[in-house]
């Protein structure tokens, strides 16, 4: 009979966001292990959605509130929900409004056959009410300091609930 310790040693090591790399807004490959020790929000965004400016202002408020903590917001444009993204529009809005919304990455898919590996992982860990499907932009994944997805929040989450959720992981 196999020993329990032998069985345990053959189990796959749990993954975290630190096992993934993504492409930043400048086209550089970035490994997410640079966020070790930080509480992170990972958010799929749109540039010309009716709610974009309001959501960006909310992210700016969070970034400024937690700037003295180990905190990062990672933003991934996504055009799968009818809103076409323009990286230039996003950057212009951020500059024009003097926003510090987080770190911007290249556009990705969050659903379908071209789903990014990072989002496959996030949705697998926190499938939400739709069985892993993301149904709109500004879905928020809260990542703990160890790189594990702890919460999946809808775009309409109240700012106070979002802050309370983030603070649980500091």
C-alpha cells in the first residue's frame, strides 16, 4: 500500500499568477513574479465603453489610497464585449484625466479559443456564477500576496465592498 506522503509528493504544485508572463503596453514580455508580495487587482478593461471613465476614476482612487501598501492594479484591454479598444484612446484618457489607474498590458481575449493563459487560470480558480465565462469588461480578480486568486468581483461592486475586500489581504 502506498504511503500518503508518496501520493502527496506526486500531486502537482498549485499554480499562482507568478507562473505566467504577459505582454506590456510597450510590447515587452513581463513575468508576473515581479508582483510577489503585493495584493493585486487584475481587471479586463475597455476604452470606449460608457462606463470606462467612471471605472478608471475608481481604480485611480484605489491606487492612490493604497500607494503606501504593496498593491498593484493590472489592466488588460479586451474587445470581446462590443467595445473596441484603442490603446491610444486608453492612454489619452489616462493622461487627460491625470489618472493613476495601474499598469497597462496588451489587449487579450478573456473567453473563447484564444483566451489568454492567465485568464484561463483565473477563471479556473474563480469561475463565478457563469461557469468561468466572463460576461463584461471590468470584471475584477483580487489576488493575494502569494499570487492566488481570492475573489472574483463583478463590475458593479460597490466601492466600499471592493475596498473591504482588498483590505482583507493586506
